[in-house]
């Protein structure tokens, strides 16, 4: 059975393992202090929020998200990070996390939930194409 809820203090180790997997997927590595900083931010749940997806009670997925103002609508919710343990993919954890973030954002009065992924992330895009609308935007970034 899949359940989704806010992360608990005793999720710290499992969360970091999942978040490290997420970062590795995108070719990033983080120093330990950055994980510590992120964890404390999520535990405060003021500017950034985190949900955990559990399969039969075990934390196997994470979603990190935030709300920000929009110039053209009510506030928006950005799903920044979504990751599930590769061993449980295809069992509904990612879908459950997106649906839970969507419900949370709706309860906050957000106009829209959105997220990004890389063009070649085919497995994730199969799910995303079922849950959202691809609007064909191109994302540019600039390192500062």
C-alpha cells in the first residue's frame, strides 16, 4: 500500500539516500552540509516543503516543492525534486507523490503545479504526460 505524508524526523537517513540518488541521476554531488541545510529547511516547512512516499511503510520516494508568486495568476507551486527508489518504479509512488503535491497546492490556493525534467528522461515523461500538460517551453539557465 502506498501512503504519502510529510517527512518525519526519523526519515532523515532514508531521505538523504533518496535525495543523493536524485542528485546522482542529474550528475550532481552535494557536500554533507548541504543535505543538513536542506533537511532543516524541509522540517521547518516554511519556504520549502517535502513529502515522502511510502510503500508498505518504507520511505521509497520524495517530493520537494515550493510556492511562489506569479505575475499573471494566483501563486504557483513548483515541484522541484521528485525521486523514487529505482527498485519500486512503476508501482505508483511517483504518481501518488505528484497527486499529493497537487492536492496540497490546491488547498493553498495555487493556480497551477508545474515541474521540469530532462528531455531524455523517458520513463518519467511517460508518467508526466499522463498527469500534466507539456507546454513546449524551453528552459534556459545562467550560473551566477
